């Protein structure tokens, strides 16, 4: 299916929200360049492949730009090459109750505020690949994971980092050639990672670095 906000030739949907709601499980959505509002993928397999210049932005306060939920085992979601824009320091990407795998590949995270949040709860396999904040040093990219197996590949968490960058509640977090930092030299700055149970694995060239320590909490 073709998604095109400009309704060009061959368009099936002009809205990502409409496309993800109506497309049958297993569909591939080809997203043409343009600006789109937030969308939800609920209990279905979908692959979203974006042209250069695709922007997904929040349109309502408190709602994430991308919301993935209720994937059963065998239902997988792939989202590739999307610029995710947020206007408020709240959840930008949310993933909840997913037994199937979720891959978010090469998104550029931009914000008119100073924070972007990725929040995942009860997800068996969440992979974030090449996730970086736009405007390095001016946007703080943060993550909260609860009861998930999360893999960060070639990701940069931190930026304008005056507080904890990653909070993990149980589960397993793998950093693969990635970094998490909280660098401002202030005594009130917390370490970049809080580990409340579960496992943290630093693989490849990954590192965690803070002005006042790296990791606090329990777990291994």
C-alpha cells in the first residue's frame, strides 16, 4: 500500500493513522515524502518503509508519535527511516505488551522541546537501530523500559543530559556499539543509567558515562 500525504498517483492512503488502522496484518506500507501525524499499530504485523523526508509528529498532547501495542507471538513490526518529531517532553515512541518483535531502524529524533522519550513495557523483543537525536547537544534522548528485552544498536542516548538517560525495570537491556551519557558537571546530575533489577549488557564499543558515576541500582 502507498501512503502519500499529497495524494499523488497510486495513493492508497493519505494518512498514516488511517493506513495502519485499515491495512491487513502482514502488509507493507510505502510512505512517500511528507508530514504525517501520530499513528498506532495494534495487534498486527506491519512493515513501514519511508522515503527520505518523511516526518511523523505528535498532534495531541500526551500521545506518542508512534504507538505499537498488543502484538501476539509471530506478529512483527518494522519501521524504517522515519523522522520522529515531538513538540512536548513526553512519550515520543511507545511500545507495550508485545510478544512479537519490533524493529525501529534509523529514525531521526527531533524536538522543539529539549527531551524525547522512548517508553517500552512488557515487550519480548524491541530493537532500536541507529537511533540518534537531531541537533546533538540540544536534545536529550531518554528511555524507560519495564520488563522488556531491549537491544540498542548504534544508538546515542543523552545529549543535553542533566538527568538519567535510561531507566530499566527488570528484563534485559543490550547496548551494541551504543552509548548513554549524562555529562553536565553538576552535583545534582544522576548517573545516566538506573538499573532496577534485570541485566545490562555492554557489547562491542558500547559505554555508559556520567559526570558523577555511570550506573546505579540493582541487577547485573
